[in-house]
C-alpha cells in the first residue's frame, strides 16, 4: 500500500475517527496466547482458529471476550457506468434485490439465519424511491454514481458523506452492544469500480484485476477492461489520495463500507469483510489507516479475478476459499461462524490444569 496523504486533507470527523482507533495491546496478545497454549491440545494444533480467536480478543481488548450479537450490513447502490454495458444484468436488479433482502429471501438472509446474525440493509445510493419502507436503513446520498468512464463517479464531498454515513452506522451498532459486524453489498455494475480501485491501489494492470462479474462472456470482459482503463486514464486517480480514488472511480456502497470499517475499528468492534466489493472498501480505508488489517477479517478468497492481489495489498489472509463470488454478505456470514468457533474454543475449552491432563514432558 502507498502512504496516505496528509491528514490536513481530511474533514474533522474523519480525523477524529482515525485518531480514535486504539493501538492493539501487546500484553493482552501474550495473555490470550498463554491461555490458548494451556488448553488441552498440542500447541497451535487448531491452527488459524487459534489466531482468529486471539485477533478477535485483542481487538475487543478482553482476554475472555463474548460473542453474541452479530450483525451484517448490506450496502446497496447503483452505478452510472452500467451505461457502458459492463454488467450482464440491468441496473433495476439492485432495487429488486433490496426488496428480496428485506423479505428475507436472498442468500445472505439464509446464511445469516444459519449463523444467528441479523441482516441490516442500507440504501446508500440506489436509483429507486423506496418510500420509507419498513426495515430499510435510509442513507441515500445520490441515486447512483455518475458514469466513471465519462468523468468522476461523484464529488469528493459526496464520497465523504457516504463514508460518514457508513462510519455512523458502525458506531451506532457498537453502542447497541454488537460484538461482531459483517459487510455486504448490492449494486449492479459494482465489480467495475471495485476493479478500478484494485488496479489503482495495488498497482496491478487492469486486466489482471478485472473479472467477469455476474456472468459476462469473454467479449464482454474485454469491453469491461477497456472501460476501466478509459476511466483511469480520464480521471487520473492517485493512490496516494484514497479519497480521490474513491470519488473518481468508486461507488457509494464502497464508500459506505470504507467508513464503516474505520468507524468499527475506532469502537473496537471486529468486522468480517465479505468479498471483492467489500475488499475494495477495505483498500480505501487502509489507504487512510494503514494498520486496518489488524482490525478486520477477510471472510473468503473471492473467485473474482483480482481479489488475491487486493488481499495481498492489505496484508490479510482470507479465512475461506470456496469459489464464492456472490457478495451480499454471504461470505461474511460464514466468516463470522469461524470467528465464533475460535472464541468458543478460547472460552469453553478446558486447560490442562483444569482437566487434570498431563502435559507433554519435553
């Protein structure tokens, strides 16, 4: 990752959030590791389940943390770049899927019920009037971004407003006593801005980080790559200015997720990040706060081309590799279940002393 710009460029609320992200306690890391090593098993024999448990505990600032209240936020927004034919689906599907989320009929709803998590749906930029429908979080900044192939996707202020709304949602969830959060997304065409962000923030060629999204054929993929290259050449996003990358080639749901991650970190609430689109938000957030990787889990390695490069840039190893590429928060739900498993091991497993089991002799 490149160095972030000077903080003087940031609005007051963002400076305060960044300044309030607490450093992780090294003494607590040692204390949690000591308990993990004392459990009735060979040291480190539960592999990454142990490291996941330790990371969660240290983020929470507790050696025996609880994990009960789980909430996944699905941010929804439309994208002007769909005018370029970069998606196999019409943009109307964004609003239609929001209704599906609210009815509980989407994949994220099913998996959330499976792991005991609540799904909260956020309209941060859908080109549709939901008329104050019950259950929807109304946080609309715009009715979709502008066409990034013809100019900036949004203004810097619009991007910051979306970020601030995401930050506020995370902080509100923390005040409610939420123990772990997940991110999700819905937005036809959103792999295009995500690929653009990936290319700019990782320095990889556009063709390397751009995939077929929701089912493009090879010809459609090549067209999508050309559109992204055109957008980058036209808008000239600078990786040293993550906010500029966001407003020039980003998306409203991506902005919301970026702010959400920073707000959660400031409140010591771990976030399980979903796939490709959510990770684009994490790249922006990490551009502003380079140690973000200490406060998040990447739920899975997306089958979408480019996700591996994004995770490498963040310095985070995904929890799962299941060829998922749906988004919505589906991977986040599965990742939350693994984090919960780790915490149950930490809290409920007996130590050698408690179980009166002999430890290894040497």
